[in-house]
C-alpha cells in the first residue's frame, strides 16, 4: 500500500510541476506575502490602537462634554447644575506661547475626569515643574529634564503624558487639521496654576453623565436642561461641545472607522484578482497537461482526484504566503504601522494581542475564495472525455469559423488573433493594472492634495489678524474693520453628525472681503464653496442652521456660492446678520486688521493670525509621505507580478508557434514584434483606460474617507501624477518585456517537432 502511494503518478508530478511553474508560483507567493504583511500589520495595529483608545476613555473617565464660559460659574449656578444627573468638574486652562511661536494650553493636574496617562517621568510635584503631551514634545525635540521658558519663567519638564480629551491635537473644534507641531497641552500642579493671573484663565468645565447607558435622546434632554440654566442665568458661553462632536476626542474613532473598512475593501479586491490569476494559471496547466490528464482518466483516475491535485499547489502557495506575511507583520510590520498612528495622535500605550480577524481574513478567506472559484472552474474544465484530452481538444463548443478581421496588414491581424485567443488573460491583466494604478494614485496624490489645500487656506486668509471679542468694545481703530460672527451647526446626513458653521456678518463696503453682501435679499446668505461641496448644497436651496446653545433654528436661502475653502462659513451683511440673529443694531464681536491691535484683555476672547494658519498640516504631510512610500511599493509589486505571470503564460502557450516561426525563417526581432508587441499594446491601452476610471474612483473615496471631518478636501491630481503612473507602469512592464525577450531567444526550433495537436 505504501509502495503504491509512493508510486502515485499524481504525487510524483508535484515536484515536476513546481519546477516547471516555479516562477509563476514564486511571483504569486511574493504578492501574497506583501498583501498579508500590509493588511495584517494594519489590522493588528488598528485593533491595538482602538483597544487602547477605548480602554483609556473608560479608565481615565473621559468627559461626555464640555463648555467654556466667559466667566466663572457662581455657587448658585453650580448648585443648579448639581441637580442634574451629571458630574461637573472645572477644567480651567491658560494659553501661552513657547519656543517663539508654539501654542501651549496649560491645565492643572486631573484626578476626577479626563485623567492623564503618564508615559515617562513623574507628575509635577513642585512649582514650575511641568509635564507635556508626548507627541507635541517629540515633534519639537523636547525631552525629560529639558527647561522651557513660559512667560519669562523657567519650567522643568518632568514627564510625558497623553490626555483622553486630547487624543487628536486640535486647537479649536472648528479646525480642519490637527497641529501637533504648533499646538500642545501640558499640566502643572495646583500651586503653579494659582500663580497665573485671573484674566489669563479660560473657564472651561467638563461633565459626565451619572448614568453610563443613556440613549442619545436622553443625553440631548440633559444637554438642553444645562443650556436652559445658562440662558436663565445669562451665562455667556464661548462654546458647548458634546463628546461626539469634539474632534479632539472623536477624531481617532472616526479615523479608525474609515481606515479599517477601506483597507478591508482593498484586501477583498486583491484577493479576488489574485484568485483569478490562479484561475488562469490552473487553466493553462490543464491545457499543458491535457495528454497526461487524458491518460490518467483512461487509467481510472476520477475527476475529484484531479481537482484536488490541481488545487493543492495554489492552496499551499496561499497558505505559505499567509504564514510568512503574518510572521513578518508581527515582527516587522507592527513598529512600521504603529508609527502611522503614534506619529499622528496623542494616544496611550498600545495594547497588542493576537488578532484573530486578521488571521481569518489573510489565511482562511483567501483559501476559501480560491477553493470556491477554482473548484467550480476545474469541475467544468475536467468534464470532457478522456479522448478529447488525449487529442488536446479542450473546447466544448468549437468555433466553426474564425472571426473575420478587416483587411489589415498581416502583422496587425496576427496580433489581433493573439489578443483574441488570450482575452481572458488580458482581462485579468487589465484588472490588475487598474487596481495597482489606483493604489499608486492614492499614494501619489495625498501629498500634493494636502499641499494644495494648505496653500489655498493660506491664500484665503482675509487679514493678518482676526480678533474675537467677548463683548463689543467702545473704541474705534482706524486700521481695523468690524465684523460679527456666530458659531452655528448644520446637520450632515452622510456623516450623521452636526458640523460647525461660522456665520459672518461683514461690512457691505469691506476692504477685506469682495463678497456681494450689500444687495442680498432678506433672509438670504452667501455660503462657502467648501460647505456647498461637502453637503451638496446648490444655489436656491434653503439650509437650516441651529444655535446649539439656545436651540434656535434659522432657515436661510442660499443666494450664491462664494470661494472660501478655509472653512464652513456663511455670509451676510452686518445689518442682515443682526436682524436674522436678533442682535442689537450696532452689534459686532470682532475686528479684521493687517496690523496688531491693543485690545484690553477683559474684552479679548482670542486672536487668530495668518502665521498660525501657515503652521497647520506639517504633521499630516509627514503621514502622507509615509503612505506614499507604502502605496508606491505595493503597487509596483502588483504591477510586476501581474505583468510577469500573465505575459509568461501567453508566451508559454505559444512556445510551439514561436518555434515554428523560427523554422520558417523569422528572426527573433520579428517574433518579438509579433508576440510581445500585442501584449505591449494591451498594457498601454489598459494603463490609459485605467487613468480616468481611477480618477473618478479616488474622488468617491475622498468623499467616503473625509465624510467625518469638519472641512472639504478635494483631491488635487495634476497631469504630472497621471504621467508618473503611466510611466511607472510602462517602466515595470519594460523590465518584464526584457525578461521575456531573453525567454523567446531560448526557445529552440526543436519545439516545432513536438506533437502538441
């Protein structure tokens, strides 16, 4: 029995098949290793980040919301707040400039809410000791025991922390981009904080619901009760933000919510493509082994045994690629992909564990897809009679006559015949080129998109300084222009959340704005193009804006759309603004100016400068640089493998024909022109036709990926990027073409003597 098993012809053929088709299987193995390495690394890190983030939110008692008052709440108001089912905690802060132009937001140590996580060192114990956010410190080259100057006083850095309410470092909740280079948070002890002047303090309060399983409707009721208390006691609020709308808290969760589905989609697409590549390989193997299969059938072998035989090597290749890829993911991939998150967000230490879903998606799923598709195909391929296999007659329905081609030249007709005979292979080649080109475009367009976006924001800055006031100031500045501004909210059905909108009332004869607000009809507004594109708003529509503090709603008619990409904004004249929002006739709360103004601190709420805007995005650019490298490398590997495997199969299928042509006196250059040029034309056509497809696909992906952010980012794709994709694809193919040229040279005329028909 053992002897019979060892002499089993099918088992003996594995070694021969592996030797003859080694290049194909090695190429597929490489792409599976790369795919599993990237996907598994990403999912492991994403799961670790998500677990660390969620656990930290619970353990450190992250706030359910916050509000910033322009005055400290008195005891009477605090007593009223305590009647609500919430816990309230003062979370006062001051803001100071350090390192010349960096903004540092300084809080006191927390013990009841938004509790800090210590990464290194110890918490501040003595006066003028400070702990800094880990990411901000790393981006600015600050380490433990360094000294920094804050408002002419020297502070000693004694620790590095992360805060659960600042997992993403947004200066303001309306900001579109994080800024961990120019903005950071820090903690000092109570004695140090008490030494700050009262007019420096921002009266911020955090709250948590006493009951942790409230529905969204119940949370809204409590929030409204809080706002009623503020209105009744005439408490002026600067902001009121629920946790789900606080980008500094929710941005990480939203980012993971879009990244993971996107990377899984890539996984499914490439698995299906590679499965069909295996289908082509197996179908070609059936053609090559037709006579052997006929003999085996005639000898009593069953279809089931042959199906198992032809599936064994592909399954082993996928399994080996999955095992190696996962080993590399856990050893090399985790540090690489961990940097993508920890260089972007201020997170607690990651908690890594065995990721069963990643193992399932990168091992069981591809094998299952491979078996389902190729078992079906093999079942029908092997349904022919033994005699048909022996005669190499593998078509169930013979084509009675060939397709009649136009009266082209012989070479052109010959190439068209090659393309028609290999149309299945070329279809898979096109799909592979399409997918690889998409990944490459995704990587290459990110950096120029962000560069263009940041440049557009800088260019749209209306003045060097914008001063926001707590209340109107009875003083005239000759080199400044008054304006009104109110933060409102608009609902997005796609993101299922409210976005903040800045409602500007501007001077009808403004020297800073050229928007036509003077002749606007009653109850009409201009809206920024960024808001219009984000929410698909058109001229003539009516939009609803809500004041989250008073719950007042405003139904406004969109008169026109104006170019202002710096944020979600709507515009009217100051007169119309005050009427629509029921303000006093001469109300204003801001100044535009190209020179610094001296405004009393009791009136000044905040100052925005053009130089601060220019610092945004450095962090995002560094992330996209890393993504561009990963995407470019992955796409080149996919190009290489798809080109090599499928074009090699075409050459192998025509080996005897190439040999015949050499016997007939054709030179190697002519043979190359006949066979390789047909494939070259298909590759060029596929690259060209894929460019418009991936362009529209990337625009859709951007809508999906950035649905949650408070801003509109449009992909910026120059002609240079398309040229680079085409050139890179063609260059990769040229390398493969050179390899096949050498292979054609090795085909000898003796192949023509083999009886293959």
